[in-house]
C-alpha cells in the first residue's frame, strides 16, 4: 500500500514537472513570435489576402496590407476594341461592367474609391484627365489643358496645372470627394495633412486652410531644404538615421538624430526605405557598374555577398543581381534573387518581368505586397518572402506578370505600353473573371485574332492570326507567313530587347499587316521601325511592296527619285531624320484613296510622305494583282503628320 502511494506521488510530481516545462516553452514561443518573423500560408481559395501573411514586430514597418475589406468601392480597368480603336472602362470584382469603355485610357483605382481616366488630345498631343468614382460616374469631367492630379483622397482631390500652358495662369484646384470644387489657388498645392493643405514653391514651404487662405510660410535655406528633401515626412521613427550631403564632395552619407556622422559621405546616392529600416546606396556612377550597397538602420552593410545591383521591391524585400556585367538599361535580361533583409533569406535566381516593379510601387492598400512575380525561363509564378512558390497559386507558361490587385488576381503580358498589353482577371479561386479580347471582324466569314508570343526573356510580340476563312489552306498560308516574319525579326535581334506591336488595314481582299518593332541594346534611346506587309486574302500570297509598278528597273529608279525628293523637302531642315538613300525610300508603303504613303524610320519617330497616283501614273501597272485585291475608296484618307 505504501509503495503504491509512493509511486502515485512520484507520478503526480512527474506530471506536474512536465506541465511546468510545457508552460515555460509556450511562454518562450510567444515571446519569440513578438520578436521574429513568422510565415504562414493559407489556401488561395480561402482568402486571397491571406495567401501569404507575414507577422513582423511593430518596429519594422507594417504587416502585409489586407485587401479583403475593399468591397464595391474598387473597380478594375478593362480594355475593349471597337472599330480598331482601344477603349477603356472599369468592371467590378464579379466582372460586371460598371463604367462603359469610352476613354482612351484609365489608371488603377485608389483605395479611396476614385480612378483617373483620360483622352488623347489630338490638337497638342497631350492627355486630358478626369476622375470617376466607384459608381462609374465622372465626378470631375475631363479637363482640357496641362493638369496633374497630386492627391486623390481620402479627404480631397487636388490637381494643379494650366488651362493653356502657352497663356500661363498656373493654378491649383481642390475638390471634395464628390467632385465639388472647394477652392482655387495660385499656389502649387500638393498635399493635405493634419487638417491643412501644403505647397512648396521656390524654397518656400506653406500651409493653407480649408478655404485656400495661406496661414503659414517658411523660407528654407539651402541646407535646410536639402535636409527636408531627404528626410521622410511620413516617418514616425525619431531615432532613425538621416541622409546628409557633403556639398564639397557632392556625395551622401548618414547622420544620427543628434547630427553625429554615422556613415561618411561616400555614396553617389542614398534612398531611404521602410521608414528608415534600410538605406539603398550607390557608389560612384563613373565606375563600370553603378554598384549598389544596402545599409541597415544602424548604417551597417547588409548587402548579399558579391551583389552588383540591388533594387528595392517592397516591405523589406529587394531584388539582387550578381552579374558582374550588369547594365541597368537591359535589366530584364538578368536574373535576380529575392532578398528578405529582415530574415537574411536569399531565393534562387529568377528573371523578374519589368512590369513586376510596378507591383512594388502601386497603392499598397490595394495589394498583397509580400509577393514577387518571377519567370524561370519556362513558366511564370509568384513567390513569397521565403523565395518559394506560394502554395495554392497557379503557374503560367511563358513570360507573364502576376499581381494581386484589390480582390482579384491580374495576369498580364510584358509590355511597356498598356495599349498592347494582354491581361486576364481571376477571382480568389482562380476562376476567370475577364479576359482582354483582341478579335477583329474583317467580314462575316473572317476575323483577326491578336496573339501574344514571348519565346525568350528579351522579346515579346503581339501579332495577328487569321480565323474562320472559308479557304483554310489560304488561312494557314497567311498565318505561317506572319509567324515566320515574327520569328525572323526576333532571331535577328536576339542580343537586344525587342517588342513588336501589330495593327492592320483592310480593303476588299487586301490585308495589310503593320508591325512596329522597338529594339534596345543599350544607350539612351532605342530604335523603332515600322514594316508593312500586304496579303491577298484570296490566294494567301504576300505581295512585294513595289508590285504595283510596271516591270523594269527604270520605273523603280524613277519612283525612288520622286519619293526621295519629297522626303528631302519635308524633313531636310528638321535634323530628326536620316538622309535616306534611294534604296530606302520605297521599302515601306501602304495605300490611301488617292495615292501611296511611303515611310522611313528615323530618330524618335516615323517619317511619311504621300505620292499621288497622278504624279506617278506613267509608272503604275493598272492591272497589277495588288490593285485587283483592294478597293482604294475603302481606305481612310491620308493625314499628314
């Protein structure tokens, strides 16, 4: 009996000891979770915003922005094609059209429930902007002139500019969120904070009240203005290091809050990120590579070993390149690791699409920001802070950018121009909500479908393929021609960045495909070329661009001389165009009702001249097959640029 009691007592003491150890371990674990980064994953079907959530200490910026509460106040840009013209509007998260496509362009909505729309002004070549709300109503009609919207809520909308820049008369206009004008000012109002409006004009910093009355001004000296410029106004970290400039060396360093130099002025530039938690620096730009250096909040170097170029992405995440021959202008040709500065984790190397950087700079309230869209050379997908593909997310063959915007997922093609970008919206369960449609009806039995093709990291082509021709062999023949043209253009420029965009002209049975090719191989500017290809929809034949002439070199020479004289007359004094040789001036052309337009490509933009049929009637073969295939009266008239 005594032995049994003794054993029972020992057992109870042992269990009590185990319980105490368990409680102690839980307390340690809870304490550690308040000081370290914990990464959790939830299925994509549960909640998009919870796909990848990072818990971080309060001293390290904010946690991942949650988008699940956006609801109906956020709209999504869409584009449709009508009669060959791209028009933009907005849908809600169910795919319902809220704002009918009617503008030349539109921008992403803000978390304050408004978005910018714009139309192209053919008079002066600029864009005129307006503002719509989440109901699709244009609360601030599109304004003619040079206007820049500097603040889009949540309390007010601010724009500044000129009704006519040639006449002067700069002003700022402040509206409430319903679009009602509050006041106008001749000051460059740029922000609203703590109950007043601010402006900065020629080193004078000022405040205005809610009626537009100036209530405070301060003139800054050179040093004060420099310090204000480099100090983050939004920072709550009073102990953070501050950027300073050594005017004698023209270099930058870091000081603490008491003015003590912590990092000597030796960097060509310094940028503060994440509320002073990190500073991204560059060494002397005269070096072969403008090498990047990453410093932490204490000024200590935390760059990954052998890094040559570092770019801020968001929320403590950086893109790091280790290539010793790195050249910024060709950044999409290099692979990058995703570096989490908080944990020191470095992912494997991936290509990062150019447009993926936009994700990091967008309205953070609209996005899950602890992700990076990457491309491994075969497929595109998204990775988290740990450098791994996020569980429950999809991969897409080819080069795409995947971003979480609002309550939807956007998968878009790589393009420097929104007008040529392909994109599809998916909901949280990866159900397709909206897909950009590039189908153009040519006639009842035929249409063109624009296709995106990216065979490698450096190239992207948007080209047309025929559909629904009754004569399938002809359809296949033309499609093979077009695809071969695209492949040849890309292969010829495999050492360059290349983008090809497509347009078309149609008249009766003559289809003219227009390819605008942009290439870049370094330096300040890229090169741009426009090519015209004429197809017979009855035979599938690709016409020679001079097939409208009578046979014989003398006719070609005569046309070249006439065309060159027109180019010389129109562009000789501009200095914008090369002096074309005789063999260049007739290579690219298309028809208009009363003549032929010839084009050459020079610096910055394309040069065109029209030669009337009456000027070359002795050179033209009236029975040429290309004339039989088209109806000249159906072409739009030539507009001289």
